C-alpha cells in the first residue's frame, strides 16, 4: 500500500487532473514564481497522453497555455518589447525600437516567428479547443506580459533543440560505430547543446531557440512542430515509445507600466522572469521485456541511468532534510537532474504525476515507481521568492484610459477634435482644412460694404484652388490611366509568357508523374521483397537463437560430463594407488613372514640334524653331564667369539653423527627381561637406562637400543638388541628409526634344550609367552622402520598413548 496527496481513477477527465495538479503552478507562474511538472512511470503507462492529451480532449500542456493567455490576454506587450538575451536574462526596449524590430523581421523572406492570424493546423486544432476559459484571478493590471516558449529533449544524456531549423530525420538518426554522428551532404545531425549557469546560479540551455508567442494556437503550433522531431521508436511494450525526456519550457516576462500608464518602465531591475517546465519523462523499462537491441538497448540504458540519478538525488535530499546531514547531491551525474537543480534546491514548486499501468506484467516495476514517488513527498523544496518593489501608483493603466476617453468625449462636444488628437481623418476633411477660412457672413448693418467683398474674395480663392485641384486631379487621372494601360500590356505579356512556362512545366510534371508511378510500383515491389526478407531473417534469427541455446546447453552438458569424468578418474586413480600401496605392504609383510618362517624351519631342521649326528657319533660310554658352572664357562668362552651375524639381511645405514659429537644412548630394558647370567654383557657408554621409553629421555639422546628376549625353537632364550636413531618430528616430538639388530644366543654343548631357570619353569614360560604380546605395553613411543628396510613388518609398531 502506498499513500499519495491525490489519487485519480482510470475514468478521470483531463480537466479534473488539470484543476488539481497544474492550475496552482500556472497561478504561481503569473505571480512570478517558478514551477516544474513532470510525468513519471513505466513504459506505456500514459505519460505522453497525460501531458499532451488526445483529439477532442487536450492534456495538461494545452490547458496550461490556454489559462495563461486567458489571464494575460488584454495586458500583453507588443512583439519585441521584451527580448531574451543569451545569458538567461531579459531586456526591455521602447515601443519605437520594437516597431523597427517588427518591420525588420517582416521584411525577411521567411518570418522567424509563426503568425497568430494563420489558419490553425487541423491536426491539432481540436486538442487546443478548450471551452473552459479558465483564467487566473487578481492579475496585476499595471504590468505588461510576454510569453516565450522553447522545446528541448534529452536523448542519450545529450540535449537537443527540437525547434532548431535543420534537416533532421528524428526516427532514423545516423551514427557510426564510434557512437558519433555521421556528417555528409544529405544529413546534418543536430548539434547537442550545453548547460550553463547564469549570474543568479540558475541552470539554462545555451543557444536554445526561444519563440515569443501571443496566443494558445501559436504556442501549441510551436510545440507540435517540435513534437514531430522527438525521438520515438517501436518496442515490444509500446508502439510509439518515447526514447528521450522532453522538456517544454514556458517563460513569462512581466514589467510594470510607467507613471502615465502608457509605456513599459525602462528599468531592467523591475523585470520579473518566471518559468514553468513541463517534462515528459521517458519510461523506465527492462530490456529483457522490450527485447531491445543495438540503438534501442543503448537508449534504454541511458533512460534508466538518468531516472536512477533522479531517484538518487531525491533520496539524498530527503536524507539531508530528515537527518540534518550535508551530503553532496549528485546533480551532475545526469543532464536531467543538472538542468532542474534549481527546482530541487528550492527555486519553485515541483509536482510529479505518477502514471500506473494495471497490467500484471508491470507489477514489479510499478511497485518500484510508486515506492520512489511516495518517498519524494517527504522532500520540501519550496522557498519564498523576493519580487522587486515598484513605487508607482496602482491602477494607473485604467485611469489613463479613462482620462483619454473623457478627453475625446469633451472634444467631440466642443465641435470636433483639435490638432492631431483625433483618429485618422478622411481625405475630404484634409482638403477642406487646407482651403482658406471663410470670413463671417453676418450682415448687421445695411451700409456694410466690407463683408460681402471679403466673402467674394474668399470664394474666388477657393474657386481658383478648386480649379487647380481639378486640373491636377485630371492630370493624375490621365497619368494613372496610361500607367494602367502599360500595366495591362505588361500583364498580358507576362500572362502569355507564364502560360508558355506553365505548359512546359505541365509537360515536365506529367513526365515526373509517370516516373513517380513507376518508382512507386518499384518501391512497392521492393517493400514486398523487404518484408519477405525481414520475415526470413526473423525465422533465421529465431533458428539461430534456438541452435545457440541448444549448443550452449550441450556444451554445458559436455563440460559437466568432462568434469564428472575427471573427478571419477582422479577418484579411481586415488583408489588404485591406495589399493596398490596396501597390497604392496601386505605382500611385503607376507613375504617377510614367510621368509622368517622358512628360516625358522631350516634352523629347526639344522638343529635336528646336529642332534642326530651327535647321537650317531657319540661314544658308547655316556660321559658325565657337565655341571651348570661348566656350561656357564663354555658359554663364557663361546661369548668370546665375534658376535654372530644377525638373521635379518643387512640394511643400508643412514647418515649418522660423528663419534666426536658425543653420542648418548637410551637403554630400554623392559622389566620382564630374564637375566641371562652370562659372563659377557653388552656395555653402552653414556646411556640412560629406562624400563619404559619416554619422550623426556628420547629428547636428551640421539641413539636408542631396545633389549628384546624371546624363546627360540630349541628352548633357549634368544636376546636381541634392536638399535635405532632418534629424530625430531615436525610436531615437536621424537621419533625412532631402527637401523640394526644384534642377536645374543646361548647354546648348550650337549645340544639339549636348556632352561635358564629350571627351578621356576612356570614364570619363565609365562614370561616367554608374554614377551611378544607385551611389546605394546613395554613401548610407549612410536617405532617405525626406515623405508626400504628389510627388518620386516614384525618390528613396525605404534604404541598406545599413555
């Protein structure tokens, strides 16, 4: 819902709209105040109809003109008494100078101003035939008035004068690819006008044609002449869509009469110039609905841009007034707002008529229009206008007229006019006045002998003068007759000459008519061909658009399929790589486990063969079993041998620190280890012995050794010293990378399985069984192999967190 000061229905008549909206502006114009009235709305909503009207029912513009001339009709000044200068000012000149100006203009071959006595064009005669006779009350009768009109349009943010006399085709202007006018011999594009600021800081169009008019018919004829040049075009929404903003400017100049009430006061300071601007805005439109292309699309863009600038200026004015801010109003962003800057700054009243089309397709755009129009009501722009003070007595015009009428009446009563005070006299009266005056004819005395001789003398003089006049008249008549005869002869000769020329021209015209008929037939044929070609081109363009849309949809579909294919390929490659890595690790683990199993089997077979060989080759007398101390001695002697080669294949050693750096070891001995009670024990210098590996201990050392025990297949305990390097990780922790394994193994000389602790078999068995399963409990830090190590997956272990 939107609220406005006045809402008119669909059946409202033009008179009612004029009385409410435009009549107050005309009253202010005659009282010396400015006014601005513009129509705003969507394309096809009736803005031009509201402003201009229709045949038989004139719109706001002809009614405003009719009201102005009804009000100031008897008080208008003669032509050229007021003259507009090129700087938005007005000058006043005397009656004599104005008369000379009129005579000079009448002597020109083509009059610059239309004559009010000519026959009215029937094309618009019924649009200005307003029968209301509306007029302004209380018009200042001591002033003289003069009306000037001008008509401009703002097209593509350029200002053009519609009253400029130039060969110009408004519907099909010629522009090149650089968006500049093409100039050739046949077509001269109109020159755009510039905006200037006068000494009173008012904006005006320089070089604009301003015509002085004296009647409604004359003013509307000027408007209609410019209206035919206005740019209109056919769009999908409006057959005659306005492609420009048109501005019809009515200027009213008024100045007081002098003290006698006869002539205009020759003081420029006393002249008041007021202005009423009637603006027919181009409609806001969406290009996807109008199907605009090329020039139409550029025009629509400029129209929407200028209307957006108008909305922005109004919104900034409203914000400045409501919140007391001082933001700069962007008047210069558009020629439309720049031209009417003074109105928005308070130089007069501003009225806006919002035209709404009830079509459902215009719903959203109409909402935007009404929202903006409702917001504009909150902006106040009017401010008082100071008029110049005139110290002369009011009512002097009619007092002077009454005085002249009374003087003429008194002179008639006294026997006729005196001197040159009367109006035009006849030729006979002038001749009688030139005759000698008759003396008095009264005879008062019988002996009077002077009166009659004087009368006779006067009559004789008159008779002589009459004879002289008759002779002169006869001579003039004779001369006039000879002149008439000569004129008749010349006229006859000219008629013969003209008839010969006319016959020649008629023959030429007949030939041209036949040529015109032939050309018209050719034009019709070409128009038919053009129509067929346009239909064919339309069909081809439609097919082209459909094929382009189909091509775009298929290309988009192909792109989607290609992107899906790329994603699927990347996903499959990731899955293949992951599966390949997984199976490689599994194969490596299985191969290592199989190798270890085969090595164990070979070792078991070797042990069995050794035992079998010992049984076969042993002497019949069973030797005494050596005691535990002897076994220990032999074990000590056996440990003196060089350390055995580890079962695992040798690995490539990584770069280590130099020995001179002072290596420190972490000696990790789990608490479940069984003491071997051997003579030779591994000695690690500078070692930190721990039962559970910790990050604190690893941070202090750069070497790591884990003591691991397991039960061999012969029942002996096998001790493995797993060695590795300590590295710092990116997260700030420690990581161990195993590099070497040393194996320590005890063997019985008799080849029998020995128990390292026969008195406590159960704990040993439990410890042996739990040695492998307790590795996770014994290690609390990460343990991983170096890539390419042949230690097998059995030593890859990640401990549970503490």
